[in-house]
């Protein structure tokens, strides 16, 4: 976590994160125009944020887009802060309460495990329930098959969708139709992509939640940092991570 604290210690880098929080997926040119410094200076700051995992990039044609990755901050919160907080503190301290014009959210985390164990943790119903607020995901896990996320305390499925791409243990692409409340039902169908890449003795897991409506409810995607930090804790330690989400949705298992 030293890299995270180093990255956050600089006011310019914090301002870059704030800019991405307001408008995610910006190019270097767009970010440069917001600061009174050279393009090289902005690029160096972005490099430090990317090395800390606070920013992730994606190529789209000739453009390189930069996305805020809140997962490292979530891990700091879970390690030192969460035992003192209640449900309202699940958001990131000091950032705005609502995101504006979000079309795509990218979350990245490094987990000391193998691709096969990570894939199993994503697709096995019993394991998934240990870190996904007690909810199981049931499917045949074949291309074109349906899946459902269910919870013993819910009257019906919390999420329904279709598996568009199933390429174990590397890539899973799914449609997502949230069903747990009127607000998220109104958002319609979005898409979630899980990508696993080996890095030394670990794996980089990237979760991209896109095809979101402009000004979509944060309730639809705001739980990903808690889910991914719980997944990391379970695979690396075998321990359950108590988060505000796990308390809210029925407790840890």
C-alpha cells in the first residue's frame, strides 16, 4: 500500500483523481487541458497513479483512456477504517456522492492466486456467496446460457442476465439486469466483463461495467470495490471480509 499513499500524497494527483471521478475515461489531452502544467508533467503524475493501481487505462482506437480505479482505496478503508464505520460509510471519503455522465466503470485488483482458482471463485455458487454479500450466482457457464444471482433472503433473483463470452479461466462477458429494487430495474441492461491475466505468482483481475445509461444510479455499480476486496481476502487468507454491503444484505456466511 506504500505506492497508494505515495500517489495520494501529491495534490496534483489527487486533483487528477477528482477529475476522473467527475468524468471517467478521459484522454491525456483532456486531462492536460485542466491543469497548468506540461503534457509530460501530467503524464508523469498519471504514471504514478497507474503504478499504484488508482488509475487504469484502456485503448479505444488511437485514444488511450484513463479510468479511476477505487479498489485500492477500498482496501485501505477495509484494513483500517471499516471496523469503525456504519453502512453509510461504504462510499469513498472526500469524493462526490454521485457520479456524472458515467458510461463505463473499470475496476482492477491484484490477487495472489492462480487463474483457475480465481475463475472458480467467480463461477462457483458457494464460493461466490462468501464474498458477494451472501448471494449465489447460478448458471451452466456456457456461451449463450442464462445466469441468476439469488439470495436466501430475497423473494426473487437479484440479478439476471446472459453469458455472452465464456472463456475459462481468462474472460467472462455477461449482460446484467439488476432486479433488487425499482431504481435499478429502471436502468435496464448493462454489461460486465471479467478479465484475468497472470502476473508472476498473482493474477490481475479487471472488471469493466459498461453500457451504462448516462447518469445511471450508483447503486448499480457502486458495490464492486466491496465485492472485489472481499474476493481478494477470501482467496488470499480464507477469511471472510465484513463490509457494509455484507451487513446490509444479510450478513457474512
